[in-house]
C-alpha cells in the first residue's frame, strides 16, 4: 500500500447561497519518496486539496466524503489530537508567500524550537542544535546569526529557505509545497526549487508540489494531476502528460506556455475563464471553453454538455474526457474489426 | 507608519539596547516634549506614591498621630498655617501632604490592579472569541454587551451592597482595595475583549497562523504565542486609557461613598471628605487632592495619546 492514498475525496463549503462543491472525487496516491505535481488554474481547488490532506480546512469548508489514508491511518477520521501528531511531524507544508508565513514577532530560532518542542520531548538547547543543523542544510549564510534574527531582517529567498528548513525540521515523510516559489524572484525561484528537490531526494521525502508552473512540474515531479473546477481531469506520469497531453485542457495549458508561441506572435491562451464553482456548466465543466466539442462530422458531441465524463485509461494516464473516450472506443473497434 | 519598536534596520544581530535606541518609538520620544514631561511627572508621582511611608512626615493611618485640635489648618501660603503641615490639614487633623501621598498610592494601586484584571479577562476572552469564532465568539461577545450595558456605578452598588449585606461593612472596608479592583476590573473588561477580538480577526487569516496549525501546534499555543504578540500595540494603547479611566472610576465611586473608607482614603474619598468643608472656607481639603488627580490622569492620557500616535493601531477606539 502506498504511503499516502487519497480516495474519492469530496470537499464542500457550506455557504449562505448553498453548498459549493470545492473538490469532487479526488483520488491519487503517493509512494515513499515520490514526487507528485498538482497543476491547475487559480481556483481549481489545488490549495483546498492540500489543506484537506491534513484535515485543516477551516469553516465553512468540510470534508463531505472520501478518505485520506496515510501510513495505515485515516486522517479525516482522526481526532484533533492524533492529527496534531501528524501535522508538522510526518507531513509538513510550505506556503506560497515567505513574507507572510513566518510570525513577524518571533525570532527564527524561537519559531523553529517551538515546532520541535511541540512534537518531541527535548531541551531547548538540543532543539536549537537541530534547528542550526537544518539551517545549514538549506545553505543559508551564517546560520547561527539567523537564529536570533526576526523575519523582517531577512530577504524573501532567505525566508523561503528558512521555511524549507522548518518543513524539514522533524524529518517528515511528506512535504506539501503550495506554490513555494510563486512569490519569489525568477532567479531565486530556480535556486529554491533545486534546493527543495535536492533535499527531498537526500532524505527520501515525498513531495506534493502544487503549482501552476508546468515547467517546474516537468522538471521536479514523477507523476502529476491536472485539476479543473475541483476535479482531476488528467493524471499519470509527468513525462507522458507533458509530452502527449490527452485532455483538451491540459493541451491548452501546455500550448499556453510562452515557449510554445511563435516569436513575434501573440501567446496562445485558453479562451474564457474558469467557471465559478457555485455555478458549474452542465456535463463536462470544461465544455464552454473546449475546442474539441464538435465531432468529426461538425456536430457538437451531446455527451459533453450533458454528462460528466468518467475516467478512461489511456496508456499509463487516466483522462476524464468524452472526446478521448470516443477516440479510444473508435480505435478499439477498428482493432477488433481488422 | 505602522512600524513598532522593532522596525529598525538592524545590521547583524543587535542587542536589546540597540534595538530600543534605533527604534522609531525612542526617536519619537526624543522629539516629543509633551511625552517627556508627562512621563517625568507620571514617574515622579508613582515613585512618590509608593515611597509614601518614607517621604510622608506623618502616618495618616495611625490614629495616635492625629490631633483633632489641628484640623482644617490652611496650606503654607495662607495666614494661620502651621509649619508642621505644609499643605494644611483636613477635617480630622491629618496632614494633607501625607494623606495625599498615601491616597495617590491607593488610587494607583486600584488603577493598575483593575487594569491588570481587565486585561487578563478581556485579552483572554477577546483572543478566544476572535480565534475560535463560532459559538464561543457569540457567547463571549454577548456577555461583553451585557456587561457594557451595566455602568460601573451600578455594578459597584450591587456588588458593594451584596458584600456589605452578607459579610458586614467591616469586612468591606478591610478589603475595599480588592473589592474596587474586582468591581472596576469586571465592569470594564469588554473594552479589552472587543479591541483584542478585532485585531485577532485581522491576524488569524494571515498565513503564519495557517503555518502554525500545519506545524501541529495546539490552539492555545497559537493563540497566546503567535496571535497575541501581534495584537500587542492596540493593547498597550488601550491600557493607558484604561488606567486613567480606572483611576477616575475609583475616584467617582469613592466620591459617592461606595469606594475607599475615610480611614484609608484614596484621592476620590479625600475629595469627598473635603467637599463638606468647601462652604466653610476649607477649600484646600478638596482642591489639593483634586489637582493631584487631574495631573495624574492628564499625564497618563497624554502619554497614551503619544503612544497611540507612535503605534498607530488600526483598531483603536477611545
């Protein structure tokens, strides 16, 4: 059994206007030391997915169904007390904005020592030694000085290194990184990503990387999920998805990368924008923006607007698309007849 | 400027003193004559009040030292003054200078005590209401609303009457300081609770709180160690206002005879005890403690104004 197994996770938000389905039927697994990317536009539910793994969705959100199995425990059925032993200790998390994630009134050392002491019975001195060791691992210049400094005295890149050090503090099994480099300078982004990858490989830590940067996903992860409007629409080995995307949305995302455009021309984009979760289009949520809604004969495919697509297996990937399903079906029929 | 004392662009890792010296607060203090003067006056008064057994020429609590024959003597600049009593004496023949010193001590004690109690209650409840939200928030804040709908005076009258009725008035005067701290503390905690709750609501959506939750810290720990220090500036500012308010409340209660007994007078009960003699010409018994009260409260309030300007808490409401 995999280290982390998410089965049919369903998250809703009880709002005044009614229930909003933020995540539907999310399933994936993560082996020890494996790196998984979660990709999608803003609002696709990536961050909600990350928080729901640790059962940390704040009200009015709640997990309405499904399970998160971690190392033989079902996290979303666990007591708050049991969960605290997992959070930070076995699964830790890195947030987007290093300016906001560190408490402005506590020194770096205090924050690190506190995290260690919350999970282990050790003296402050020992905790400080561990903190120092982790700061050295993230290659921060003059780590001893940093321990007594406050977040405002450090640059964004340094803060993100410190946040990575805090995430590694208790030697977790999994790190969830929610857009860890989005708020950073481009030159530092690469450095931080390389550092994170390096440390994960060294310590055999699993990584769930949430991002909208397909470039980073293709470099760092082994498998990936593509999310759209609270659903996974395509999942499988990263290389296969990047090289041969099946779902029209994934194709659109890859096409929209700046390096895919012809020099001098406008960048490619997916027309329209992500629908609101409280008012999803019928059938496939992507159909109003889809270029492949018409069949070969020029008529729109009725299933696209009427029926929510099921996953079909295509090679090593799973894709939720009527068009892909139809193509595969045609191919199968042809093979049978010949 | 939303900067506080640690906004200095410290180089390597400066010591505590360097942090203070480089801070905006110290910079502003050095340039603000009013703040300097007020702090000086306030510190002098606090020292004089708490050193009153050493400074005061007589002990006004010691009945043996009181001579009823030397009552209502005027202060030194008026004819008929006695050399032994620089500021004159009150109706019972107590040295006014001594008793004002002792009275200031009582007033300050009650002021600080009540504010500490208010802060303990108000900060805890405000933190819980803001951070935990939901039902806890509703219950605590409705409680605060109910508390605020009683005036301090009403609470004092009810509590005072209850205690006097059940324990006897001797018990009440013996523990009058405690009673007043309790009454003023209980009556005014919602001020803190509301201010703290408002800042906690702003703080709790910041990512460092999420990060602390992800680290697996307990709610209690996150509330007190992570959120509370970030809401300190409005708490400081409101504290100065509340100390001044508590001193005034105490004076008002004592003036109405609900506070300190005549034998252990505060500034308020001194003003009251002299009030009966204003008509007979002994105005100093009331006016001198009155002036001390005004100077004390004014200096605290002006310091509070300065502090508010420096810290600029967004949620301050006087």
